[in-house]
C-alpha cells in the first residue's frame, strides 16, 4: 500500500500544474506481469486519481507482414488477437459506463476481467472476451462494435500502431 500511496501523491503534485498525467502501459495481454499490474496496482490508483490521469495501454510485439494481424506477439497469434481486442475495447468502451468508480477509465476493468491467470498457458484470452464484456454490463451494440473492430481492418491498424509506439 505504501508504494501506491507514494505514486498517488506524486501524480497529484505533478497534476497541480493543471495538466493531466499521462500513463502509458506497454504490456502483452497474456503476460502474467501485466496482469498483476492490471488487477492489483493500477485499479487502486485510478479510483483515487483517475480524473487527473490520461491512461493508454499499448502492446508489445514485432511487425511481421506474414502474421495474420501484421504483428508477431511473444505468446503467439492468440495474444495478438487479445491485444487487438483490448485496443478495440479501449477505443469503443462507452465513456458513460462507469464501473467501480473508474470513470472514463472503466474500459480498464475489461483488462482485469480477462486477465485472471497465473501463467500464459492458463490464459483464456481471447476466448473470454464475450463473458467479460457481458459481466461488465457492456451494451450489446457496443459489444458488436468491439467485435467488428477486432475482426476487421480497424483492429489490425490499432494493433500495428500500438506496436509501433512501443518501439519509440
């Protein structure tokens, strides 16, 4: 709890200048270390200082024109699919759908839901997408938009742009 309190204090003082604090996560959807951050540390921070934070998740991978999504991921194609879905959730999650007082970062609750595993081999990503969206009460039309995004060119472009940002 002490490191979290210290980080919250730093974020609040940095934001005192009147600008939001950018937090960029560089993760992989099937990485157990990312899951620990997404399920324990960051939700507590967002509940307390989410109004002064601009949060973005980007995904680690390598450009690969022969891969199905144009990217190779450490834990295989299913991780690339999971990364793409998570980017589509981030983009299309309704801002007004507040979960656990996360406000405009409520999309982040999806990452916590799909990320309940202790090893990459036990991950259900991307197969648990619909179950998690439904459990979060995401409207059916939004779920359809997320699927259209993830299964189409938009999801591929989001993933490729995300992977490019991790290389910067």
